[in-house]
């Protein structure tokens, strides 16, 4: 069985760094065309031009997922350049730049921005991509949440609540898009260590997180990207409305 449709691309938001970058390169290695949708033009262009194996083409489109028109433009770029869209990965998120603090100390404008990007961004981009996803005949959406929604993490209430919203939104979308042949699933990564600096995690904290896992090593972007690639593929053709937790066994459910 061919793993992916012959025509169309996958849009990956937040693909200029971290998990999104690794995913974009991994999809291209599979021969899949990728639209790198990110706000950071310098890093996004660098991923599009990065010397990496694979026949898949990579194109960057500067995108603010919190802005509906920006999302529509990104989808239009992908459709025009690649002839359609069969996959969407809503990965863009605000996290590493957040300051840890109790919920009663979170500024209201910071709360609103996190919700606008992490939750409404999923709504905006999926709505913008709905028509080409349906037209593909076998569309797949993977929404990236966080394993923190399974246990609740202190001092990141805006982040955790936004990602919990992604899970609920994904399940509603799966019901509404299923009759049109589009699958929607949620993936919850656990602690994932990438090139993105995280000042809030000390070496001692990293070791403590690994100790909580069934698998005693640090999770990396390839661990998450490979699981997303599976959910986009025809091998997951009968999987929709589901939560796949990828955290080395930190949380079992």
C-alpha cells in the first residue's frame, strides 16, 4: 500500500524549529511536499532551504495562526504550489517563552495570547484548510496538544488549559469532518528536548522527568515526528477522534 496520496501537501504550523522542523524534514524525506507555516521568517526560510534528504519539496509561508486571514493565505500558497492539501499538523504553540507562575499571577493579555495561538490557531487553520482537505478525499489533521493535560502541570495554567481545549476541539472536529472523509486526531507529546532553549528546566529537573518515564531516556523531536507521520499516513486510515500520548510512558492511560 502506498503510504500517502499522490497529490497535495502537508501544512505544518510552527515548523521553523523544534518538533515542527523535524517533522517537516521527515515528511520531505518520505517524498511529501511540505508547507512550513511559521511566524519566524528567518528560521522558516532556513528550514525550507536546509540541506536534507528526500524528494519532497519544502516551501515557507510566513503565518500567524492567531490571524484568520494569515491562515487563509498560507492554505492558498500550499494549494497553488502543490496542487492541494491532504494533511495539516497544527503544531504552532507558545510555551518555551512563558514564565512559570501561579494562575492568579498570569497577566490577562498573556493568557489571551496563549489561547489565541494555541487553541484558536487550531480552529483558524483547520477552518482555512477544510475545503482542500475534503477535496483530497482522504484528509488528515493532527493537532498537537500536551501530555500535561493528562495530569495537570502547576504554573502553566494558560498553556495547560489551551492544550486541553485542543483535545476537545479535535474530538468535535473529528465528528464534523468524518462524514467528509477527513480524519482528526490529537497527539500529546511529553517532555521533548529540542534545540529550543528552556530556561525553566534545570539538569536536575530533566533527570527527574526521565525517572518518571517507563523508558529511561530523554525524548527528542524524532520520537514525536515519527508518531505524527504515522497518523498522517494511510496506515492510520481507520483512526480518528483519538488521543495518542507519546511521552515514553510518563503517563499511562
